[in-house]
C-alpha cells in the first residue's frame, strides 16, 4: 500500500527514469491518401451545403409575399408529380401543420382532403374555403403557408428537371 502504482513503475527491462525514444510511424500511400482526402471531402460538402442554401434563397425570392399574388402563382404540377413531392414532402408537412391547428384530433381526413385537392390541381382558395369549416380564421394562414411550400417545391422540382435535361443533352 502507499507504493508506486504499477503504471508508473520501472519498465520490464529496468529502464526506470529513462526517456523513451519516439519512433516515427510510417504510413502507406493508401493511408496517407485516405487522410488527405478527408479535408477535401469536407470542403466539398460545405460547398454543396452553401450552394443548396443559395439555391433555396433564390427560389424563395421568386415566390410572391402578397396573398392574392401567391394564390395566383403558376404551379408546375407536372414537375411536382414527376418528383413525387406531394407524398414525399407535402404530406408530412401538411400533417404536422394541421396537427398544430387541431390539437388532439386526428388530422388524417384533413390531410387526405388537402392532398387530394392538390393532386387534382385544386386552388389555394378552394382549400381555404373548405378548411375554414374546421380551422376558421386560420384556414387562410394555413393555405398561404401551404401555397408557399407548393410554389417552392414546384420551382425546385422544375429547376432540377431542367438541370437533369441539360445534363442529359450534354449541355
């Protein structure tokens, strides 16, 4: 008891108190290449993230803020359908927003109504009119948010479809 802990005791060869010589670790070319590529990958990911944010900002500036102009904004329904946006992106968003408005009630019927109306290329005014029965004054606010999202996703889908076509043409 009270002695030196084993971790600090003399080495097995009896070299207590001697400094150990550090040896250089030799890496293979593959190991060095793997380590060198990490910062490049991280920089590329950051460039992609910044480009995506800039693209989103650019698209948002094209969407009107005024409700009348927003509801009249032309929607590229083909691009939305081709990219499966209604189910993949809008259904979860609509469900979450409607859940906020209705609280404990299950919004499934409302979600299905909104998505079926969108799928039939219905207007924001149609949706707002029908939802006013349940959401009262919040229906127009919900539809404005919904239509901004629809407009954004339509612009994004159309732009990515255009980029894909340009890439396929070799442009």
